[in-house]
C-alpha cells in the first residue's frame, strides 16, 4: 500500500487523484488552502486512510508547518499538482507581470520547495517517487502562441524536475514531470479532451508503475514519453 501526498486537492485533477488513490487502497494526505478543509474533501473522510492538511504552496512557513506535521511518516509518492493558469493578460504585448511572477511561484518554485521539505519522508520509503503535474504547454518542441506566463512557468517546471531527477538519483528518488492531458476542470474548461477521471486514472497507474529507471522522463498521463 502506498502513502501519497497530493497538493491542490480541493478540486479538479487533485481531488480526483485523492478519490482514485483511496479506491486503490492507498493512504492519502490531501492538501488544501485556507483555514478549513473544503466539503469536497471532508465528504471523503469516511475512510481512515485520508488525512487533510493545510498548505499554501507559495508560503515557506506553510511548507515547513506541513513538514513538521508529517515528521516521521514515510511517503512513497508526492504529487505536486497545485497550479494556476496565470493572469488574464499574458501576451507578449500585454503582460501582467505580477501575475506572471505568481504563476512562477506556484507552478515552478513551489514544487521544488515542497519536494525538498519532504525529502526526509521520501527517504523512509522503499520506492520514493515525485510527480509534478506540468503541461505540454511548456514543451519547447511545440510551437504555439500566447499564454506566455503559463507556458514559461511550466517549461521551467519541466527543467527544474529534470535537474532534480539527476540530483536525487543517488538517493533512489524517481522524479517525473507529467502532462495530465487537456482535462475538463475549472482550468481546462468544458471543451477539454478528456475527463478528470481518465486523467487521474492514467496518473495513478503511472505513479504506481514508475521506477528509478524512469527518473527524469517527461511523461504523459497515458504513461508515454513526451518530447521536451
Ligand atoms: N486542466 C487541464 O487541462 C490541465 C492541462 C495541463 C496541466 N494542468 C495542470 O494540472 C494541475 C491541476 O490542474 P486542474 O485543471 O485540476 O486545476 P484547477 O481545477 O484550477 O485546480 C487547481 C488546484 O490548485 C490549487 N492551488 C492553486 N494555487 C495554489 C496555491 N498557491 N497553494 C495551494 N494550492 C493551490 C487550487 O486550490 P483552490 O481550490 O484553493 O483554488 C486547486 O485545488 C495544475 O498544475 C495545472 O497546471 C491542467
């Protein structure tokens, strides 16, 4: 049985990951932001395998407080899922710079800071894995216009995870950035290609299957390699 920590679990892909990992028998730590856990998560508390923890991923004090709460607990899988699409204005000639920086704080910086804070927990696992939900919108091989803040923050997140994979290989920690598909969530919108259930199912399967031989690969929700 895996112990899994999922950030940004109040809705969207994160919430569905919580549900599916619980169904597969895992112990789940789900994080939410704000003072009280949302009903979407408290509704799932009938199982004693779910624990809810507050986390604002951009706040180092919040990350450290989470690490203290989890001290001594082995974690097999950390899923850096929390993310934002970025500001309304994010084109080359109309850029909300504050919003761009916020996108970097949440999408790029936070996954590294959280993973680093939870390394003692990962070190207690036989097969520690870190999955960061990035996006094919950050892939350098794809030529598409617009959405500069989001694309650049996810491209940078891919790079951070590629470097982290190399850094943590000796410690046997598998690190993979993952494109979750274009998913029907608040972020993906209703015209997206796949349901949240399909995306989460793919991510759960790949999270269960990846080994240190996969570390540093950029994967899709279907478990295929995505070009950088
Ligand atoms: N949907 C897609 O098509 C798609 C495609 C490619 C990649 N992705 C990536 O997949 C991940 C999940 O996306 P989604 O579609 O499920 O998005 P979503 O429905 O908008 O949910 C995002 C989640 O992230 C949390 N979050 C945002 N900022 C946070 C912060 N500062 N601290 C803590 N939690 C924070 C939100 O918390 P609140 O509920 O408190 O706001 C929410 O739970 C994101 O990283 C996104 O970039 C999504």
